């Protein structure tokens, strides 16, 4: 039995126009930019775009991992807390214990990958629902962060782990290397999903896991690899978090799970798995960033940002449901 192929992109074929699941978020992004441009003449500038990218960098990397998991018809509610734990490990080792920065970073990556591996083991071996597993892991890691940090932040030295905050200029506008890293990871993940066999297998796993198993692919190993790799990406997000807030905080990571899922869903990836595009997730990240910045320029309270985000999520899920029923 042949594997089910990705429904959004068919590798190896000539370039085709994006489908509605990709064009929809892009059109929404352009409309949002146009609306806020009319509301504030300060909005449509390279400086604003640079700020949006910088603010969304660590959530964007989490959203990449979340996209991979949702494509398999799973979900990860523990992502933000894993990022917070990895950032605390990196910060404490490098700042308080004098561990060389590269080794501290590798330790943070290893911690993220290990917790992701635990999620994958519980899901593949014990056959537990991803929602329940990652919800429970959220609480476990939340407690671990509080205990390990002793509820105390770890400030980063100016010349320490904030190297990703260093800037380069494009047309006279400064951009951070952290923003560049996020965009590069999106492009690399898109290439992986669309032009490699494991990437196609991830799509197929979300579409029809039984067909994938009958084709000779070890579905448990594939799913375990996805959750482990996602955990490592949370370690990368931890680095970007350190760059963004200038230190490791025990209060970090509490809302990034919802923010990443919001970006994935708005970007056109189906919560039922097997259908989506990681570049759509990048557009979803930008949409959320544009609305937050635009509403700030308009002088509106942050509660309206949450209101708009909730409406966008419901509309995106409703659109996905409608398209699935129509298909």
C-alpha cells in the first residue's frame, strides 16, 4: 500500500501557485498591514518590521516545532515550559557555575530534547493522548523550573549569552541575528518537509498512520523523533528568549504554548494533522505580531490583542473544518 502524500505540496513537481490554505493567511497579513498603515503613519516601516521579527523570534521557533507535531495529528502544551527550563539550565550553568557558554548551550538543547523524548515515549509506548501527556508535562516542568531556579531570575551579562541580540543593518535598519536565525529555521524546515523522505513521512503519518505502518515505516520511531527534535528546537527558542529578555526567568513559558498553536492554526495547518505548510506558520507568527504592534500603535489595551487573537483562532479552525467537510 502506498503512503499518503502531503496534500499541500508535492515534492519534485514544477512550481505551482499556493493553495487557499497558504493564500488565505497571506491575504489576511496584507489586509492587517494595510489597515494599521491607515491607522498610524509610523507602522509601515522597516523598523516596525524588525521589531515584530525580534519580538516573535522565540515564539516563531516554538511554532516550527509545534507545526511538526500538529502535522502528525498531535499537539504539545508543554513547549513553553520546556523552553523556560532549557533557558534556566543554560543561564545557571553559564552564569552561576562558570561552565563554558558552548557547553551550557548544548546542555540546554539536551534538556529540551530529553523532555521532548519523554513526551514521545509516553505517546508511542503507552499510547496516551498527546493532549493529556503534554498537559501533564506542562505541570511537571513548571514545578521543575520553580524548584531548580528557586523562583529567582538569572540575569545575563552584557557580553555573555546575548550574542543573538547583536545587530546587522539592512537599508539602514537594524535587525538582530536572532531574527535571522528564526527565518533560516523556517526555510530549512520547509525544505526538510517538502524535499526529504522523512518530511513526506510526517505528512503521511498525520493523514493515514495505518497506511504508513503497512508501508514498512516504523511509525512509533518516526513520532518519537518528531517530539525529540521538537524538544531540541525548544532549546533553540530558549537561546532566543535569553536574547529577548536579557536573562533566564522562572516566570517565562506560561503562554507560549497557546501563542505557538495560534500561529500554526492561523497559518493554515490543520489540527487534524497531515495538512499544512510551515511557511504558513511563519505568516501566522507575523499576523499575530502585526496585530499586537498595530494595536499598540493605536494605543489600545492588551486585552484587545487577546480578543483579536481569539477571534482569529476560531475563524482559522472554522475555515479548516469547512474545507475538510467540502473535500
